[in-house]
């Protein structure tokens, strides 16, 4: 086998571990192809010896028999280190003002599909339905009605029953969660705050 001194270990110091793993996987796969005497059953152990930290922890329970499968190692590592960009797109989802139901649901579905492809993260149907509902630009009353109609079976396929076909998102609604009038705020500092009274 070639000189082992120039081998890259999986670097967990990268800010986006998902991207780092993707790059490292490509490097490791290409490097293994340069070894003429590396047998298929040796590929898994070769990868394993270059892991450290959380990546090593994720695979250290594998028996030698399972460790000989390169695919099993990638299957453990990829969900453990998803790409931040893919996850960030999910948590940035929000309906646009005036967006119709079909467009909103399609965008949500596409974003989840992209997250699965890029970050190898598959959210459960209930989480998808929760985001579809919570980020749809609904008033609290509309959301409460939709949650009651769902009967605990919230997923992307419930959209027509939850919203109705004519639904249009509105992002201009006032949000009242966690908002208090100034004279209802307790004075925790002990001094009197000017609460706008004349």
C-alpha cells in the first residue's frame, strides 16, 4: 500500500460537518481507488481507522464483520452529520404574502425533498405537517381550527382538509404571542419606568 502519512482524517472542526463529510467521503473513495491491493472487504476498516471524535463514536460499536462493509459506515455517518445548508432551508420556510395553497405546499414538499437529497435527513410526516401548518401565515384561530380538523394526523397530505382550497397566506397579521402592554410589564429593577403615561 502507498505511504500512509498523507492520509486525511475526518475533520470535525469544520463549521458545517455535513459538507466536510461529503468532501472527505469523496477524497476517501478516490484514495481507495488508487490502492491496487485494497480488497472490497478492507475498505470499511480503512475508512474506520481514519475516523475520530463523534464520527468514531458513531461507528465504534460495529463488529468486525459489519465493519468490513463500507456502506454500513457511510449509512451511520451521513445522517449523523447532515449539511447545515439543507437543514437551514427547512427552518427558514415561511409562506409568502398571498401565496396560494398549491404553491405553498409544493414549496414545502420540494424543500423537504432537497433536504433529504443534500443532507440525507428525512423528517417524519408529522414534522412536515407541523411546519406546513405553523409557517403558513395563518392566524391563531385558523391554526387552531386546522389542528382540530387534523385529529392528530398532521402531514403534507392533510393540506386540503386543513386549509381549504381557497386559502391564501397572509404575513401581515399581528402576532400576539408573548406581547404585553407596557403597563403590564413588571418592574423588576425596583425603579419606576416611564410607561408612556402623561
